[in-house]
């Protein structure tokens, strides 16, 4: 798999999708985007969802903030970005999972694919954040805009995914995300 091209395709698709949202909603302040809903079933892997939220959409829900709860965000699934990546995920499934015939082989292949995919998506988040902060997505995005993996379905792994997807220097500029990360300790 050409992971560099995969990451560039996600970067470009994600940045374009966020630029389209920012342009379509100039009166709203986007503060973050996140990848969530990672899914693989041993036969195939599907693109995660890209989500985005605005300051106005953050609210308290049963005592917790929705600020970093991507399923609760205004745009919880931006289908355009994921749809553009489907051919890449078909190739990933074919390359990693199709050759495995026994259950143990399939489990090992899925574990290898999940680890490689997590690493690639963390690098995509960092690259998209850097592009946004340079003004390369849309000029309305704030200078503390961040793209992060928020995969609450993975329990204890979520903190590691956040750390992997956000540079420490960037995390220091997003105190709300740093506070959220501390909740895992």
C-alpha cells in the first residue's frame, strides 16, 4: 500500500470538505474536525467518518460537554470526504484481508491493518491541522483549529489516538482538548 498517497488523498478530500462547509456557513465558527467511526469486520475496512463542529453547536448533554464528542456534532458525518476515499478502502481490504484464509490469519491481518491505518490517520490529522493553521483550508478557521481522532468506541485507546493525532505543541494551544485528554487519566 502506498500510505503516502493514501494520506495525501485523505488530506486533500478532508481539507476540501472543510473548506466547503466553512464557505457555506460564514456566520459560524468552526473550531475542530475529527475522524471517528472506524470500522473493520475482518472482511473489509470502511472509511471513518469525518466530523466538524462549531462553537454555537457545543452544548451540555446530561452533565458532559459535546465539545469533543464527534457523534454529537453539527456535522457528525461528512459523507463527501468518506465517499471520496472508498476506492482506497477497497484496495486496503483487498491487500490486507482478502489473502487471509484462516481465522487466525484474518485476525492478524486485521490487527496489522488497524495499526497501520491508525498511524496513517494520525498523520492525516496532523497534516490537516497544519494546513488549517497556515490558512490553507479557509481563512475563517481560527488559529487554534485542530483535527483529531475521537474514537470513543475504542475506550481506553481513545487517549492514545488523541495523543497520536495531535502534536504536543498544537495540544498546548487547545486547552479544552488538553482538559478532555486529562479526563482519561
